[in-house]
C-alpha cells in the first residue's frame, strides 16, 4: 500500500505555493553581483538578464527569498509568524484522520495523515523546528498505526524509523516501531524497542505487555 501519493487536490500546494512578486521603486539603487546571474534592486533579487523576480526563461524563482526580505524589513528584522491557515489545515486533516481511525477506516485515515504531512512539508524554513518536528512525528506515528492495522509492517517500520530519529524520547514511537518489528518477525529488535519505550514511560502497561510477549520469542 502506498499512501504518500494519495493526497487529494484539496490539499495540493496551491494555497501555500510560491509568493507573488513585489513592486519596486525605480529610484532605488541597483547592484549587480559579480560572477552571478543576480541583480539586486530595491533590496530584492532579480535575474540579471531579464530583471525579473520570477523568470521562467532563466528557471529561477526568488519570490520566497524576497518575501522573507520584505517581512524582515516590515517586522524590524523579526521572522514572520507561522501561517495560521496552514496550522488550521494540518489540524483539520489530523482530526479527520483520528475520527476515521476510531471508525476502523484505517486506509482512509492513513490518507488523511498523508495529506496533513504534505501540507506540513510546505512550512517555510523560518518556522520553528520544534513545531515541524512535533507535527511530523505525531502524523507519521498515527499513519504507522494505520499501516499496522492494514498489515503493512514494512511501511509502518519506515514511518517509525523517522519518528524515533526525530523524537528519541517519545515512548509511543518506540512502541510502534516494536510492533512493526514483531510483525516482521524481528522479535529481538522488537523487544529492545519495547524496553526503550517502557524506560521512557514506566506507567505504559501496553508497552510492558508487548515486551513480555516479545521476550517469549527471543
């Protein structure tokens, strides 16, 4: 089962695509960067040949860079805040996925989590890394849970591999990696992941039960 390409057109890149070009003042200074096809006019990057911020002939798009430059200037060099529409879209898709998972619609739930991941992947570089990590790990962990229910242990394993690398101190990530490893017949490695999860959350009875079962096969 492949869920990474199942996002619908409603969650395409259109709402969060390239920024528009910005107007410039003719009386502002212009600089040419030596040995580079870049022209700086009114503090914004342009292609040197056609003097465009976005130029299909030169295959360049400086719109994101110029957007950051304008935002920094307007905010007195402070980074722009996160896009609330993007946050709302991610949360809406995640909630829809959770509802579908509870309804035992695991394939459809996985699709929703994938759509949410596709939106989250469009976050600009200046958004806080903690926010990006938190969104990504939760969504991939939830998708792994769906894949496990669907019997797709290899795909679930790779999702949990990313989760545990990004958020090593999260017991749920290690628990779901352990489950994927059990389904793959790698009981010794699964037991190790369950031990890590149990050490991170001593009150998690589900992890301890899974550990005891895994140890029976080691």
